[in-house]
C-alpha cells in the first residue's frame, strides 16, 4: 500500500539529511532504510501491530513478531520479506552478535539511538562537530553495543584531536564487530596521529585483508610506509591501488610525492 498506492520510494544513498526525518519522508514520499522503517513502525504503533526495528551493520529493517508468527519486512524493497540468514550474510553480522544488538527486536529507545547515530553523521557531514559529538555520545549511551555508533563517535573524537578517546571507541567497536575494515582503517589513522606507525601499518593491513578494494586504506598504508622511509613498500602499495582504480588522480599525485621524496624527479 505505501509503495504501490501512495508512491513512497527508497533512495539508494543516505546522503541527504532530509531523508532521515519522518516529516520529510511524509512530504517527499522518499527515504532510506532507517527513515522508511520508522514510518512503518509509526503506522504499526497506531494500528496496534507488533512491529520492531532491527539493526545490522549498515542497515535497518522492520520485523513483525507476535510471539507466534515472525517475519522480516524490507522497507527498501517495497515491504518485501527476507530471512534472518539473508541479513546475516549480506551485511556480515558478526558471529558474536548475541553480545550486541544486531538482529534483535529493538525497543523504541534503541531505535531512537540508531536515529541519533545517523543524525550525528549528518551533523559531521556539514562540519558541525559539536552537534555531531553530542548526538553520537547520546547514540552510544543508548546503544553501547552498536559498533557503528562507536566508530562514528571515534571519528568525531579524531577530528577534534581527542586521539586517546578515538582509539578507545575504535577498540570498543572492533570488540563488537572485528571484521569492519573501515574501523581498522580509522584506528590506523588514530595510531598515525600518535606516530605509532608500526601499529598503524598493522591496522591498515588488517583493513585490506578484510576489504581488498578499500582504496583509502591503500593510500593510508602507503603514507605510513613513506613516513618510515620504507619507499619500496609504499611504491608497491600504490601500484596495487592504481591497478584497482587507474583513473584515480589522487593516487598518481601521492605516487608523485613519493618519487619526489625519493629524489626520483623524472618519475615524479
């Protein structure tokens, strides 16, 4: 009904803050996984239906569960259904998910915590670090076992120069979801800020083991090798990245800076 008759639709990227809030979703009839799910949950509450929000790494959906009948509702697929196994496999739910809130029926306040996580990212995207910090700290307070909130809070701490706080949050996130390539990369960035280059290199390598196509990790790894004057390793890493993205100008710029530092001005 919502999709076919009323014309609501999902957006591919959650890059517009307006797509987060319920009033904007109602006005524009568009949203992404979290905001469309909140619409579903709001209607379900009005109708007295046993609907719950469910979060997995990087995604949010709705579940009907009356204690006897249980099924998932995918709001980005016009309200279609998908099994638990689909979400576990597609979104790489960590094996220790029983220690987190992943795949659980969330309470209203836990769903609000997921909203705060996304809202904090929106504040960060527009450069409002103070609002982002306050919002993400609230998100972590509500959902301390949601790895994304921990990582995002760590990112704000890193931007504000609170390196030890950032490292703490990244470690907390990785205890929940140890296979998150982006968090390993970001932890490497925090170590680099501390000039702990060996630890940074280890984290960047872990990130690339988990996601061999993660260009930012290649760039950061090459930069760390360059700082240690391990020029051969830096060259090798950049060559791998260029093979993956041969039209990425920033990679050639970084390679040029490397050759310049090596004194190879012709290649630079």
